[in-house]
C-alpha cells in the first residue's frame, strides 16, 4: 500500500488560504490553488473531497479556538461566582479586551476567512451561531448570579443576545477591516469604556 506524501499538505493549505482570502469561497478556483501550490489537481483530490472540504479543513480548527476563548471566560466566571472579585471580573477592564484581541490576531488568517470569505459555505452564518451559544451560557450564569442576590436585575435572553451580538460584531470589526494588531488594541480601549457589563448586569 502506498503512503500518502504529507509534505504536500502545507503547500496546499497555504495556497488555499491565499486563494480564499483574495477571491472568497465562491470565486476561489481549485485549479489556481493547485497551480500556486505546485501540485496536480489529482494530488489535491486525494486529500480533500473538493473545495468545500478543503475550506472546512482550514476553518474548523478556528471554531475550536473560538470556543476555547469563550469557554475560558465562562469557566472563570463560574470559579468566582461567590467571590467579591465577581464585579471586578465582569467590569471588563482593558486587559480583558486586549487579551481577546491578541487571541484573535494570533489566528488572524483563519478569522479573516471565517468573517470575510465564507459566503456560500455552511460557515456563512457563523456570527449568529457563535453568539447564540455564548448567550445561552451567559444567561445561565446571570440567572444563577441573580438567584444568589449578587445582582439587582435579570436581563431577558433576547436582550442579552442583542447586546452580545453588538459586542462581538464590534470585536470582529478590526479583523474585517484589516486593522493591524496595534490599531485593534488601541481601539479596544474605547470598546472597554463603551461596554460596561458590570452596569448592564446590575453588579
């Protein structure tokens, strides 16, 4: 049985990323991807079912990283649920925003693909699905915080979804507009002032 030449995989992936970023998924060409990678179309199809499978192979690890980013935030909240540090944690100091920006920019190309080049794929509705998951998790926590008397009000889930959509749209805007990391970090200072979560949640 022949062994697949895995040395070609990085070449195909690198070429595909450039192609998808420049042309978007719909207008991307498998032929150009192969030509720029210096491989035959046969070599690509031995590794991927087609353009969609290739795009998915690049994007899916990004989902895992985004889930880690949001899950860490939720997990840390749960750990300090009964602590006096809760208010400080949810006040969203600038450091929190800078951490999120740096995390996203560490995976810049993948985020650009997801936010700007995914039309025509199952990932085109990424923002809604991402925010919906975060909304459900956040609501459970705020509900528990309210029950324990640690906040003075409980926001309904629809309003929470609306605000979190606005928040994450704002966070992602720097990547959509190709801001440098330095510019995005500077903007995070204004974002931190605008989104006063401590006040919103009634801490």
